[in-house]
């Protein structure tokens, strides 16, 4: 066989990075390409070891440049100069995360959180008055929700906004140190206004948490009267973001400062709201902020891709130890252990990519998309809750995945991975807080479990984690698996699985799907039973909840794992190019079997895996690693991260490497 | 019952932090106290966000102060102004790790690595001429072993030292970019001399890797002729250490620059060595550097303790979410999930503390201790190999434990854990490279496995990981469990375990010990069988090795896990105070059962746990978390970390916290 034939034969059956990238880039490929092009400007080159002040200035300058690109406008309604294409906006944000994550978070605060609060919690007059300046960054703003004493439990924040009907103003007050607004991005330096979340009181009556627009600095950049601003100082990462603390002492704002979509106050102090129940209102308001979680999740996805691109390329270039009878040393990615470190993480990154794609599509569908105004309030409640649950679960899973993956990539690159020039240190440090902000991951998983346990009932939102225990004990709750959009293909695959587990290959997708589904249902049934028993034994609800907390988290994780798998399966099913689909199929096997290998104890304990079959998972993962090893390079190329953003000399060609190794790129 | 009685009753049965600390401080308590006292000087306060140059200067200034304390002298023979108390020296180093880890690494390079190379690889004239200046830091030095292209595979380094018999000099040469000495601490700025590892050639014959003392800077601090010095630049952490790259072009050093304990060159170029076999000689030389691994392991232990002190104290102060019918919010350490994050890690830190204690004791016993000169060459070979194996395994286990624990502590402190003022970011960043330097952890575990497989035979050291496959295939290797010093107590406990697993409580120490032992032996037998079968099937040795690499690593981990458990059991057995012993017993249970819970899949697969019993492990871990929750504060107090070094405002009392929160301590 001649070389030419050989090449042709190969081309005929193998996937190409370009085809695969097309599949990954998906519906909003155009914005991905635009952002890729924008970020190649040296202005956006990744940096490290920059003095905090300088980094903050650089990020603000970068943000001003971005303000002139189409990206930010995508997020806002057309009526106010935006493009109203939220799916594209969030996809662009995901792509932007290949660059400096300080810039990402800074712009996320400005457009996503501050702008998002005005869009979703405000009404037309707020939109008209502020959105143009928010988009162009003429009005840099903050999202002042978290307090020193209350991060995860937003409902308990203690900042107050009391209506003074004699002047028609709200008085904003920070009652004590624990109520200081903390970790607020844009606060320490650039913010001029803040969306401040506070307990609203009118005519002596409390109405729960609402947001108000409060000026914090005057035109000269000095704090407004009554506003104290403190710098949070240096952080593990994201030091280009000026996080700060805000405290308010008798700060007065006019009545229309209240973002009044879900609750408005008349001149005489009369309070009205379209949602009567206070807790329900609270969760509806919080629900509009789901976009922040989707965005962080996307950022964690891109950071994982960047780290894997660096580590895989290094693994394909670095040699160490001689094989016997061989002159050349072994490529480190040829060692099984190195494959086991990198390739399952790469496969799971693919799985999570498609989960993120679905999440963005749902966000787009719920929050408006092509319509002229963004109509969160009109969205179907069930769709919205499904979105919130998926967002909470994927955000938690994705950000933990990023933390573990980037850490492992650092280690897989040895000493080179510890040098800042090779980007992994900054990626690690910047993303580390992703597991905490926009909802602590553990708390988010409890939110997922709560939804599953309360079965999308109206009571949702009225139950805290503890109330949930009573609710479950009181109701006949039956565990129902809510299928993803992949319903039909998943059911088809499950239906053809023979009855006995042992008769089926571990590579049988239907068997894998059935196993994931069975675990979720079984765990959900189990925790329901335990809660009910605990309550009927007369135990304290806190003790009941606390004694099953690990089980609750398992339920949530099992749920998300199943959804992620189903969404991966559906994405492969949609894939039109057979070679690409075949490759993705192998990647899906590696993802699924390494998940099953990780969790095989549970399946052994519950009689769904025999010991022999469980051991077989380890062999199968090893086989898949060997099988995907030749595709490793292609799999990271398909992420399409420009070399200017990969940046790490160890991940670039010989020549570029030598040059860059001498110093930081200009 | 009156309050007084209550207190007395409590005191009678409960352990105190002081008693526990006495047990932990152990044999070299005095040096721990000395170092604690020294480090309370504001000069040594932990720092962050310091410009690299300033940090390097500060660390050098701190090191000069330390040079005047007894610590460094402990490492060196009495004949040259030292104290020859290596166990105390390494214990002091461990304690010093409560402070800035840049200082630790800087001094570790100077006294441990550079000084250690001279002590262990040099002979009397090197000792006389250099050690006094090394101790006092008049001669700042480097340890130039790692090359850009060779870190883990030191035997393949390519720097050459060629003897020129016409001038009686060695010519040091860096043949290419991959042979540049890389990541060398003290090189970028302060080092004046380097112990350079190079392939030695005399009279056209190669003798393998040897170390030579090569001046790299003159008295004015300028690079010596032929020496190129490059700065490694910014790193993830440890930026107070000036890591650099060294390249040599025709650099000539006199004949006595060769550290010639294991190989000397006569004026005419004749080479002689007490160890004929080149590979064996190489491993003997490397073996003298075991002290570096023991030291890094100790540093990782202290960093874990510091992080846990911060996270546990925060967990005992921070409240979030209301329990039903309760005015006060719940302390976060009262949540089961929070306990499950922190307490098993705390228990394993205790386990590893006692493993480290044994490691230091073995190091002290092998390398001299009270004797006037440090006599590494005379040590019993078997003891030395046992020490090397234990050091490799504990270093790998400890540093991964530190990485995971510190990460988890950061997350457990939420946003506060991300602020540099709360120390966790710096702890994470500084320790991250511990899994890589002084031996990459994966490579070290292979070293452990190799030792187990070759059963302390003479062939040890002559086999690389691949040669091992042939060796195992050719020999009748029987898996023999080498008992730790805890032999008698362990055997006694195992002997009284009833026959059937199911009849025994999971808290039965003998049952736990038997299980750990059985796993090691079974895994070792299994991997031996697989290697032999692979070779007899005629497969390529590399493929055979590679296909069992994950199994090999499992063997090593099982071995270390058993040793760590046995050493913990022995430590409790030695503990004279019954209340302290009882508490340690609970801690040991939590450590052991959480290990078993983590690895329960393996035991299920191998029929040593029934599904019911495996599930029981999870309940038992939960029970132990609840049980140890009231002791959490005491368990971290017993580490005895001075508040000045804990430093994090979130881990200090209200008042100190408020003051420190305003800015970095002076």
C-alpha cells in the first residue's frame, strides 16, 4: 500500500479537528469566532505577576475596548440598543474565558450581574435610564448582594431599605459589621452605582429582600455621603477585579431607585407585588439571576479546556525514561498512568461541554432570545425551575471539575506547570473561587436535591433545606425521573438492553444509561424513606436533615450525572458526520466508564455490579485510554483556543516556545 | 450537679490540648518550641502580594537571621561547628513550615540540599573548607541536579564533567538546551556556588552521574565566566525563592571540586570508587538525599495543620442557615457535610503526623544522630533502603494529602478562604509544587512498588521501572509484608480477630489492620502474576509494565496506607495518658474508616467486604464525625501553631480579627 492510499484511507474514516470543532462550536459559532478574533489582540494576552493596581487598570481598559464590541450588547433588549440574544451572549462569555479571567469576571459583574439585575428586576424606566450607560460602561456598577455574615443564605441578609413616606425616599442602612456588603466586584475602585439587596420595610411592615439602585461614588470617584468603601485586598486570583466592601449609613435614595418588577412602593408607602407570598417572591427574584450561574459554568468549562490543551500538548512533546532497547525516551502521554490522569478528564470535559450547550439553549429559550424585550416573567414556571435546577447542578459539577482538572494538569506538567509563564498557575488561582461564588457548590447541590424531592410542586421555593424534611415527611412524594430533552433516544437505547446486567457489554450505552437512571431513582427513594422515618420517629427536623445530608448530596450528584450523560448521548445522536460521531462515542464511553469506575462502590453495594464486572470497568477505562491516546491532540485542537491565549511556552511549537520562554509575551 | 463538679468530671475523662500536644511534639519537642518562639518575631510574619524582588530580599534577610539560631547547625557534624542532631534538625524544619514557605524552601536549598550534598557526597576537605560558610550563609549555594529535559529521570541528565588531565581540571559543559539546569533554587539571585550533577568522564571513559562544586558568581555577584544564569521568573507560589537556570560553557574547576565520597579521580585521571557498579553507585548517591524528601514531607504536614487550624476555627465561629424553631443560625461545623469535609482530613493528618515522626526517627538513626560525624556510608544497607522506601511513600502520600486538604479548607471557608489575608491562598500556592519536587509523586510510588517487588534484594537500584518487569518475571518473587516497628502490637491485635469478617465490629482495630495487610499482599501477588504472565506471553517489557502501571501504583499506595496505619496504632500504644490515648483512638478510627470507605470498591471487588458492611462504613464515618465534632477545636489547638503564624483573621478571636482585617499585619 502506497503512502497516498494510506493517507486517503485514514482520511475517510477519521474525524478531523475542524469537523469536531464545528460540532462543539454549535449554534452560536459566529460569536465564538468573533471573540476568538478579538482576544488575539495583544491587549488581551494572558498576564501574571502584575501589581494589583496595574492589573485592575489594565482590566478596566480592556473592558472599555470590549464595550465597543458586539458581545455586551447581545445581553440587552433591542429597545435599549442591545441585541437581545442571550444565548449568544453567554456563549461569547464562555469563549472570552479563554483569556484573562479577571477581565471575564469584571465584565460579568458589569453586564451580567449589575446589568442583569436592572434588566430582570427593574422596569422600563430603569431600562431606559440606565441600560445604555451600563452597556457602554459609562456607568460602572456593582451587584451588592452578599454580606460578610450571609453568602449562601441570602434570605437572611440584614441590610435594610426603609421607606420614608415623608420624603418619598428609601433609607439604606448597614446595621452591623456582619451586614456589610462583601466581596463585591467593581466596588473597591471603579463602581459608581450598586444594585443593593436589602430587607425592604414600608409603613412598618417588612416585605423581604429587594434590590435598589444606590449611587456609591460621585463623578469624581469619591464615595457618596454615608457610603463607606473598603478594599478586600489581595486574593488568591482574579486580582484584576477590584472586590470591595460597602457599608451604608443613612443613605437616602429616591423611591424610583427600587427595582420594582416584583414589588413596588407607592408614594404613600403602600406595597404591592405580583407575587403575594414573600418567600416565593424571593425565589422568583433570585431565579432571574440564573444567568450568572450559567456564565460561571461556561467559564469553568473554558478554563478546563485551556488547561487540558496545555497539559495534553505537553504530554505529546515531553519525553522521559527510556523504554528497554530503545534509543528514544518515552512520550509521557504514552504512559498508562499519564493517560489515566488526562484522558478521562478530557472526556468529561466533552460531556460537560454538551451539558453547558443545553443549559445555554434553555436559558435562551426561557429568557427571551429573539424577542425584542427579555421576558423572564412570562416564561413557563416549570421550564424556569428546570433551568434553575440544571444550572445549579451543572455549575457545581463543572466548577469542581475545573478545580480538579486544572490541578491535575498542573501536576501532569511537573515543574514546568508551576511556572507562571505556562499559565496553569493563573488558571488554577483564578478559577478556584468558582466553586464558591454564584452559589456555593454544596448549597447548590442541596437546591438540586430539594427540587427533586419536592417534584416541582408549588411549594418549591418556600422550603429551606430543613423545611424540606417536614415536607417530604408529610407528602406522598414519589421519585420521578424527569427526562432531559434526550428522552426519546435515551429510552430507545434503554429499551433494547437485555434483562441481565451480566449479558451486556459495559460499552452498551443503554446499559450505562439504565444504570445512571436506576441510581438516581434508588437514591431518591432511599433518602425520602429515611426522612420520613426520621420524622415519624419524632426526631428534630434539623437532626433528620443533618443525618441524611450526605445522602441528599448523592441524590443531587446522581441526578446531574444522569442528565449530563443523556445530553451527551443526544448530542452524539444529532451529530451528522459519522467519523465525528464515532469519535465522540468513544469519548462518551471513556467519560461514562470512568464515572462508573469512580462510583463503582455504590453499584456494588446495591447489587447492580458484580465484583467481576466492576473490575472490568477498570480494564475498560484502560483500554479506552489506549484507544483515545492517538486522538488526544485532535481532541484539544477541536476546542479552538488561539495560540495567543494558550500562551504557555510548553504548549507551543519549538520555535515559539523558545522565544516566549525568555519572557512574558508583550 | 453544680458547675464546679461538672468541670471536674469533665477534666477527669477528657483529653487536654496540652497533653495531646505533648504527644505530638514528641522526642524533639524542644526544637519545636524554639522555632515557634523564633517565628513569632514580626520579621517572620506570613506575607502575601509582595513584589517578587522584595519577597526575595525579605527571605534572604530572614534566612540570615535564622543562620544565627541553633536550627541550621543541627544538621551539620560537630567537627565543623554543627550539632549533628539530624532528627532535631528535620523536626525544626517541619515546625518552621508554619511560617512563610518561601523561607522554608530557601533555607532547605541552602542547608539541606547544598549543605547536604557537601556533607554526604563530599569528603573531609570539602567539609572543612565549606561547611562553616554554608552554615552561616556566607556561601549561598545551589543544588543543580534537575535539567530542563530531565527531572524524574536523573540518571539521564546530560551535563558533562570531563577531566582534563593536562591541567588537572574538570570541564563542565551544558551540551544543549534540554541539559540546562532548571528550577534551581538560589540560582537566579543569591547563589555563589552550585553542587552540579553531571556525567563524569575521565580518560575517555564514562562513570555516570557525580556532583561537583562549581562557583557560579564572583564576589560582586556577577556570573562567573562561562556560566549563564537565567531567572525562572514568577511561579504559582514560593516567589520568595529565586529559582533560576544555569548553563555552563567550558567552565573549568579544579580536581578537588569533585564531591568524591563515592568516586574519586586521581591526578592522572584514574577513577576509583568504593562501589563498582555504576547504577548502584548512582542510587547510593541519590539515597543520601533522602533527607530532602523527609523534609518536604514534614513541610506538607505542617502546611496541612495550618490550613486545618484556620478552617476548623472558622467552622466553629461561622454560622449560616437557621435551624427550625431556633433563633440562632447553625455553626457550619455542625453540618454533617462540613464535618465530612474537615474531620477525616484532620484525622488523616494525625495519622500522617505519626508516620512522619517515624520517618524522622529512622532518618536520625540511619544518618548519625548523636555521633560526631554523620556516617551515612556505614549505615546498614537494609535500614537505609527501608528508610528510602518509607520516605518515598510518605512524601507522596503526605504532599497529595496537603494539596487536597488545603484545597478543601479553602472551599470550606468560602469567599473568606479566597482572600489572601486569610492565608489559605498562599498555603495552597506555595505547597502545590510539593507533589512534584524532591521526586514526582507518581515516580516515587513506582519506587516504592519496585522495592516491594524486588524484596530488598541486591538488585535494587539496578532496575529501572521497566527492568523491574523482567526481574519479576525471572525470579520467584514472593510477596512478603515487611512489618513496621509496630510489629508486636499489630500482630497481637490481628491475632484476636475472630475468623469471619462479619462477626467483627468495623471499629475493631485488628480487623482494620488485617484488611490493610491483606490488600497489600493480594495486590502485590496480583501484579507479580500479571507481569510474569505478560513476559511469558512474549510481550514487549514496556507494554507489560505499562499495562499494569495502575496496579503497580495501587500496590505502593496499599503498602504506605498499611504502614501509616500501623505507625498510628503503635503511637497510640505508646501513649501513656489514657484520656489522650482514647481520643487518638477515635481519631485513628475516623482515619481508618474513611480510608476504607474511600477504597471500599476494591474490598467489595475482592470479596473482603459485603455490600452491607461497606454501607456500614459510611454510617460509621458519619458517627465518628459527630463524635469527634466536639473535639475539633482541641485537635487543632494541639498542633500548637502560634497565632502570629495562623495569622488569618477568620481564625482569630473577634478583636484580633477586626484589627487584622483592616490590613496585613506589620
